[in-house]
C-alpha cells in the first residue's frame, strides 16, 4: 500500500525521512509536513476563512471574480469541463501598481490575516522546495525557485448542497460527480491546509486512488506540473480529487507556489542529460492555458504538460 510520509522540518537532514520523501514523490507526489512553525497563522486563517464563507451571498457577490480579474470570490468554477461543488476566494501578494487585482471584503482583519498567512506560507514553501531537491540526491549548481509575485492562496469551501439558485444553474454547467474533479496543480508545489472532514484523494502508481487522511497539526504538500518537468519525470505532479460531500461541509486552503512569469520550464540538465522528456515552455503561457477553461467550457481539455512531451 502506498505511503504518505510525515516529514518533520526539525529533522530535515534525517536520511530515513529523505528516503521516504523521495519514494512518495516518485509514486504519487504527496507528503505531510510537521513542526512547520505556522500554527498561529493557520489558526487565525481558519477563523477568518469560515467567517468569510458565512457572509451573505449578496456580500460575497460584491467581490466576484470576472474574465478580466481572476481574483476574489467565485462559486461556479470548472475542472475537466465539469462544475465543482465549491466556493472559493483567491488572492495574491498585493502589488504597488495599478495591476493589483486583489478584491477584499470589508473586514480589515480578514485582509491582514490573509497577508500574514501568505508571507509565512511563502517561507515554508521555500524551505520545502529545498528539501524536495535534496531528496533527489543529484548535485545541482543551481535549482529553480518560486516567486511570491506569481504565487496565490485560495480559500475553499465545499458545501453539502449546491449554492447556486435555479436561474444561475441554467446559465452554467451542471455539477459533476465530484466536489473537485481529478487534476494536477500547474505550479511547483502546493502547501495545503485541510480540515478534519476528509475527502482528499490522490492517484498512486502502486495502489490506484488512495485517501490523504487529515493529520492534526500538519500541512499537506503536493508536487505540481513544473516539478515533474524539471525532474524529467523522476517525480510526479500529484493527480488528486475531492469526493462529493454527503453529510458535512469541508474547508481547505492551498498556497500555490509558482515560478516567475518569465521562467522557462524545462528538464534540468543534471536530470535529463542527453534524453530530455519535455520541450521547453514559459510559465506565463502555461498558466494562461491552464486557467482559460475555469470560467466556461471552451470545448476542449485545458493544457497539460503532456502537450510538451517529446516522443
């Protein structure tokens, strides 16, 4: 049976942990972190997240995202051309120019709490990325990094019942058979906070679909598409989904650690040598292709790294 290891950041050099991490990244791309130092920020984030989703629908719709502005509240997102049963709130690190697209509810406490969470998560993501590359046991003169300016946080709320009214349902796709349909995350890695209700699953090469059970005081980490390309298929982008809620709602919060907009995504020379398995592409073009079908059904699957796979 596939294993989801718990990695203690206070024992990051432990060789047994490194072995477990490497095995998990090769099989399914998931692991847990403990002793991460984010306890305070996580506690405050949960409180404000639940308060936000408990606002009236009228209040949340004041900051609904659009085709022009991808940040804010949304409740009819599509995955694999099917509507997910969830509400979300997306934000990024604020910019100091006119291109800051963040939309915030009226609560100043909410905004400050989420910004504190973002900065702490960014630091932990940096540490985690270094740990993942260390587990590959290959000498790198320099390995790629993430960028706070392109990374995002999403607050997720999975209700039991469909939040859309009849008129809204008529203007969008019907719900699929999952709360969140199977997919990989496009970036480097994701730090995920989940409540204790369960429902998250990943696909293991060894065991098929397996549960990622909630583990108290841990952060779930899953690898993204960029990591699979950088490692030339040694490590896998985690294919995952969330099962439909039957009797209880679910909350989760992912921090998506992404490359810079001008980053070129291609296999690292130390891992590909004379046989790279992917052609190069920029992060900017890739992420645009991945989000195009989040708002409406464009008639085809969104872009995946297999489009750049070399035969």
